[in-house]
C-alpha cells in the first residue's frame, strides 16, 4: 500500500504545481469528481476507480507514464 500512498502524494504535488490557485473543490470540478473523492485519491485510496486517476493524469499532462503502468518489459528474446 506504500505505492498507492506515493501515487496520491504525487497527484497532490502535481495538482498544486499545475493549478496553484485551485482549491480542492476547484480541481475536483476540473476532473469531474467530488471533493471527498479527490481527497481519497490524494491519499492513494484503492476504492477510487482507475478511470478517475487517469482523468486527473490527463489534465495534468501525465497520461504517458500512466499508460506505461503494468506494461511488461520486452527482453532481447521476445519476438
């Protein structure tokens, strides 16, 4: 669960950097969730759907690393 907490912290930092004047309510509105859901996301709560995290990542310009999640690495022996 440490990884999820780090994801939440990364989300919070990215939000504050990209939208320094937004309140939690403002940013939640931007990604189409309620304030409570955004708070859970910033804690790395697993009960929030991956789609909501993806919406936030897209808005923050972080969709590329998001797409790399769970992608198997290729080796020299792969076709």
